[in-house]
C-alpha cells in the first residue's frame, strides 16, 4: 500500500530530466527537460517521481540522470 503515502515519503534522491523524447508515450506534458525531480521510489526500470501535474508517476530511467 505504498501508493497511499507517496507524497509524504522521504525523498530517496534527486534526478534531472534529460529529455522528453518518448517513443511510445507522451511525457512532455508532465516532465520538463532540465528540471530536477524528487524520487519517491525506484524499481529496476522506473523512477517514481512527483511530476509537473503534482501526482506520482512512474517513468523510464532513460529520461533521467543523477542530479
């Protein structure tokens, strides 16, 4: 039930968005290239961050670099 308290969870680390050139999904509406985001959770493929919409979303790690 981790999804119920993601906004209050401690930030694991910060990552910087490199690009929003997605092959399959539209991410330029919720991510901004060059902006830093707080990682709330992480898996092998995804970072779970609070995006520009104010909600937690899972995004492929290849959009980001460590800040």
